[in-house]
């Protein structure tokens, strides 16, 4: 809907992960480099952790694209309370290996033969385990045993563990010592810093052809950063609603009070779990890109400030009081 209104080639803030939109912030680059390094070593475990919505799935999607030319056999396993008894058959299934036996020893032999076949063909086998913090200790031990399948002292299977911060706590448990010793690289994806949040939003907008419509106030970015706590999925949620709000209200300028309207709407729907705003947060001056030079310096005459910010009659512009009044009118219309 809003993509057509603003002339975007597609929606820039979908909630589903899409590595083609990946913004390579500092933490992302580090994690991607660690994963590439570990893949070249072709051994052990790699662990990537982060809060939900920080981009772990997006990171893996980009890695799989990178490995497309490496003749890699890649299997993805999402673990939601997966038990050890089910793990071997699930791994084989994800690799496309048919197991017509139920005995665990025979299943392991079948999988081992397939891994050896890929090795002879020059193919690498990589298992990506998502939501690994939900694995039981016994299931994690089963994964470790899979890395014992070797040829000439080289493991035939490499395992990437992706999970929430609880995964690190699991790996550090005393009974996980042998798994811990086999981790060749580990990285933790942090939430975006305020400056990265602005760059992230602009990056995704430019990816769909944004050329300044809508114009976005500089005050919008720190508000989104605070509300989202730097979590990419939350940023996408608020920005998607912000663009929808703009198209419904026929806005070509997005300001702080538009963020306020969207935040309160999300909180009313119980979709928001970020920071709580105060009136002080919205006591800001909306300045749009291209208007920065028009804002008077502190040494300018006192009569010029109000003239600068009140000359436009477009929605989203005006003094703080005008914007508050506009916001109250919108709230009354919605009630």
C-alpha cells in the first residue's frame, strides 16, 4: 500500500528476514567475518548469539549466498525442544539422506557414508542449527559426536550454532566442556547503536528507490532508536507502521509527532515492548534534510526562528505546540 504511495519498488520494512536488505553494521561485519573464517578452517563449531530480531537469520542467509560457489551441502535445523533421540534422523532428513533403519548406530553409518561421498566429490557439509539454546544437553552431545566423523583427521561435518544469549550459558555449563573446546569462533550480535539505527533505516529506504519522499525529520531517528532499543525487527515494525501512517494521512513529511502516533497505536495493540516515552521526548524541533541550512544559528536574531519553522503549512511542520495540536486532533479522529 504505502510502497505505491511513495513510489517504492517494494516494501522496505518487511518483518520477515531478507538478507538482500542486509545492512552491514559493525557487529554484522564482525560476525560474518568470523563465520567465513571458521568455514575456511572446516572444523568444529561456530556460535552466533543475539537477542531475537537482531539479524541472526539474515546473517545466515547472506552466508549461504556466499557459499553457493563453494559446492557446500547445507542443512538448516530449527530446534524447538528437539530431543537427542530425534536429532540424528532430523539431521539426515535435512541433508536429504533417506534413513530406512531405526537403529541409531546404523543411522550414523548411513550418514557417515554420505558425508564421505560428498568429501570425495569435493563438497563440504555444513549444518546450521537455529534456536540452539533450546537444545537439551544430550542433544548437544549428539551434535558433538557428529563432528567425530572424520577422514584423515579432518571433520566431514561443520556445525554453526545460532541462538539467543542463553546459548552461551548452555555452552559454559561444566557438562558442555567438550563442546566448548570445539568452538573455533563465537560472535554476539548487539542491538544497533543510535547512529546505526539511522543508517539502517536510510539503507533500507534507498534499497527500494527512496529519493526523499517522504522527507524524514532528523528527530525521528533517535526516537525510533529509543523505542526499538536497536532491535532490527522492532525498527522494521515501527518504520512499516510509520510509512503506512504517512500514506493514510497523505503525508510527504514524517516528523516526531508521527512517531508518537504510531508508537501509541502499537502500544495499544500490545505489539510494542520497547522503552516508554515521556512528553519530554517529543519536545523536539523537526528539521528535515535539505532545511538544515535554513535553521538559524544561536547567534541569529530572535525573530527568525519562528518564521523558519512555521512558514510551511504541510502536515508534520510547525512549532512544537502546533504539532501537539495536530497530534491531538488525529487522536480524536481515531477514537
